[in-house]
C-alpha cells in the first residue's frame, strides 16, 4: 500500500514589486552583500525578514549567492548575491531591459570588492538622507550618465565615473556629483588624466574615494595642475578615505581639496 507524504510542497514564488526591485539593484551593482541588498530594498522591514525573502529568491533561482570575505556582526560569513539567467529574464520582462545587457553569475574576484565598496558608499548616502542631512538623493551608474550626457550635449565621454549622485542639502540647491572609486592601479597619463579631463568637461564637481591618505596625496598631485589649467578651483575635485567614510559616514568624513586643504562639503 502506497503512503501519501504529509509534507506540503513549497509554493512557487509569486514575484512581488519588491522582488523586482531587488533584481534591479543587482543589475545596477552587479553584486551585493545580504546587508547591502537589505538596506537598498528592504529598509522598512527587519534584517532577518529580509534575509528570508532573499533566501526565497535564491530557492526560486532568481538570484545566486556565494560566501564573501566579509563577516556579519555575529561573525558568520556574509553572503553576496548576483543575478541568475532566470532572474535576468524576469527583469527583462518587468523592467523592459535588454536581456543581452544584463550581467549574470558571480562577479570576477578582481572586480567584486570594487562593486561592493561602491554599494557601501551608496548606502552611506542613503543613511545621510534618512538622517535628514540631504534630500532627494538619487544614484546613477556612470555609464548611464555618460550616455545621457552625450545625448544632451552632442559629445561623447570617452571616460566616465563609477557613479553619479544627485541630492540637495536641506537648504541648498540640487547638485550632480561625479563619483570615482580609486582602484589604486590607475596610471597618471594613461588612465587618471583622461578621466579627469572628461569629468571636468561636464562642469560637475568630482568626488574621489581612495583606500588611504598616501594614495590621496598622489592623486592630488596629479589632479591639481589639471584643475588650474582648466581655470577651476582646487575644490572642484575632493578626496576622502574609504575607511573613514565607513566609520564616520560620508558627510562626516574629512574631504580634502586637490591642494590638500580640508573641504566643507556642506554649505554654512
């Protein structure tokens, strides 16, 4: 006599708007830790509830995951997520993106930490908005900005920033800032100078985040003559240490002008 299993089958996941937003954030950032994804998509619910939803997305093969080299507060390894082919198909249907332009699978080890640090910076800016330090915050990938800028200005940016952020201080006007996360591998004439030339051509202020103060001094030495040649002040391009941003918050960290003086990011 055959027995019937009493274990209920798990229902297929009903893809909600928040799930689509999670997939879209992975499309934007390429890879995110569980904490970052929770901050960007599930800020209004508990972290544990967010983790359960991420697990359901993974079980439904919409996202994949791997262990990162980072640790959560409780000491357990933090997971990093990425889009699967199935997730990309859903994103194509829901957000009208070209499936061929949606990256899937884990990010290359060489690029992974760069992607994660950019997401950390974005979360820090989002925290600043939640704290009332800024308003109307928005994040755009640098490549998308370059495409829109070319359409509006009839000129092509041969180099574009890692990201472009827009926001306004509580009593200030909206601003658009080009954000570059230094890899530590840029060479002065081959890579750095072409970047700054393109950035200055847009007229927007530039924020550069580096890994240590020694590297900041090097980038300042490369940048200052270019600012002078363009007729703009040393505050057009400012520099900060990534670890200090993570410790103090992006607006509380020290930002240095290209001439080495400390910049007051917020208007008095």
